[in-house]
C-alpha cells in the first residue's frame, strides 16, 4: 500500500517533463497573435527615440555634476 502511494506521487522522468514543456510552449506560440511588420517598426522607433531622449538627459546631468564637482574641488 505504501509502495502504491509512492508510485502515484513520483514525478515523470526529466526527459518526459522537458518534452512536455517544449510541446506546451509550441502549442502556446501557435495561439499568439503576432503584430504586423509596420507596427513593429513604429514601436521600435518609439523605443529608440525614448532611449535617445534619456541618453541626452543623463549625459546632461552627468556633465552638470562633473562641472559642479570641478567647481567645488578647484581642479
């Protein structure tokens, strides 16, 4: 009786679990609605513009803090 409950709670071997996970992943990917190429291009452009804007802001803050540090230290 104890042996039967142990067999019931035993996990399948590693290869079966990985195979099942891969199969599940591919079946999920079939249900995904992929965006059109134009949409991808537009959103990529928006992301690049935002990243460049943050780059400018961070560079400006860095330059300002560097100038302040030089002013304070007299270097």
